[in-house]
């Protein structure tokens, strides 16, 4: 799933993000979401998150979720 909808992303999810320095090349970095920084419900370039290792970037894709969530 893509990373443009805030409701689809939760702390603990494994995601691929694009760091600010890598925006031109589009190179992605994989990590676990520590916190969600974007407050709006969606963002066309991806929801901004902070990874567990401290890196900040916009979500390109949600790779995996730690458990199934109820709707």
C-alpha cells in the first residue's frame, strides 16, 4: 500500500521512506515507524514519519504491519 493516507500508517509498521537528501534520486530507506509527523489525513507526496533510528522522511510504501488491525 502506498504511503499517502495517514490512517494506513501506524507506529511499529515497517515502511520504505524517501529521505530529504534522496528526493532527487528517489532512493528509499527501510525502517520501523516510531512516530507520524504529518497531521493531515493524507498527503500527495507521502506521510512524513520518524523511524526508530531517528531518520525522517516521507513514506513511499508500507512493507508490513506488526499485526492485523480491526476496522
